[in-house]
C-alpha cells in the first residue's frame, strides 16, 4: 500500500491507500530531530509499496527521510515537484519550478474535487490563496504571513505585548493577549475575503472555494459562507501526482 506525506514548515501529515477511505494523521515537527520523529511514528509501520512526498520543510527533513526510508523500509522516497503541467492542471507561474510544491499539490487536489474554477486557500505557517480557472490553469495567487508568524512579529517588535491562541476572542477584546489573538485572526480572514473578491473578479465566474491547512478550523467561522474545508487537500494532490507517475 502506498504512503503519502505532506511535510510542511511546522507539521507532518500522512495517509495510506486511497482518499475515499484513508484516515489522515499528523504530528508537529517542533522540538523533534527528524529521525527521532520518523522512528516514533513509523517504527512498526509495514514498508509501503511507494512513498510519495510533498515537502517544503528544511532540507534536513527531506534528506533524513530519504536515509531513514532506505534503512528502515528499503524504499526510495519519491518527492513530487512543481512543473509546467500535470494531471490536467497548467502552471502559469513565471518559473513553474519555483511554485511551492504544497501549493501545486493543493491545486491538483482541488482539480480532482471540482470541475470548474476554484480558489485554494492553505492556512498554515504562511497563508496562500491561489486561483484556478475553469480550464485548469493556475493563473496566480498571493502569500500572507500566517497566524503564528504575525503574532511572533508583534511579540518581537512591540514591548509589553502578549499573545494567546484564543479562537473565541472577538473584536471587542478586553485584554492585550486576546486583542492580539482577535486582531490576527480577523486581519487574516479579512485579507482572505478581499483576495477572494479580487480573484473571483479575475476568474469571471463564481469559483468553488477550498480551505486547508493547520489554521483552517480557526479561520473557518470568519470566512464567507460556502467555503469548503478539505483538510487533506495537499495529500490528495500528492496521490494524483503519484497515480500519474505510475
């Protein structure tokens, strides 16, 4: 059975088998040596038939995974890459190879789920908002700092500021930590909504809007009605790329 991995800047997600029946699992990268984390997660895992990976993490994680999989499973890692076209999606980035592979995989995952135009939001360490037209062309997108990056910036740059991850904090917060929590959430949600409006205008049609990433659940209540939460969107794209490379 194939194993699919999405290694982000702060979390690792994985799933086996087919999207229709798989269970997605995840683990934080923080505080772990790569080899130690792989051993904790997969020490009893049967060797997969194929190991397909999207990784935007530091090179250390990818190289350690490559060595660990060879040693533990006698298996070669297949790292998916961004390209000019794949699985019915065309990449209009000026240099297609420079599009983040997680964004590319998410776009391909979106194309598998919807047939028309789509806007793909990945709310992780960074927030990416990408537009896919009805012909399957990625026509461009934006990148924002995510919740933790924005909060860390405030902590570093402002004396007396504290922060919390209070998802209930509203725009009438009565303490500083809650004000930061609310300000960053509402600020990102407002930015997403504005970009959705601009990209919808550029697409010329009403798109499906798909949301993924570690902060998706916290942002979802603040986003427009009709946004669809797809936690495994990147993994779905990795799966589609793996099928295409058989």
